[in-house]
């Protein structure tokens, strides 16, 4: 099993990277304020978090 944590999954490079990893069978934890509507499925887990507030990152990612 391969897994990855990808930040910035709402658009751009983060969205593209998460989509590419999902297409290759990775489980992806996507961190960001929102997740792109293009990402989903049982192998994608969104961890809502504003990365401008680093103190909140661990609490957002740990459950995922």
C-alpha cells in the first residue's frame, strides 16, 4: 500500500499531484481549506485545514 499527504488540493499543482497519485493506486490525504471537486473516492481523504495556521495542522491530519 502506498500513501501520500498532499497539500493545496483545492486547485493547481496540489490538485494535479493528488489526482495523479490516486490514478496510480495511492491512498491520498489531501490537506487544504477545500478539496477540488475532481478529487474523491474511497482512497481520497480530505483533511480540512488552513495552512496559514500551522498549529492546527496536526489536529486536522491525525484523524485522516
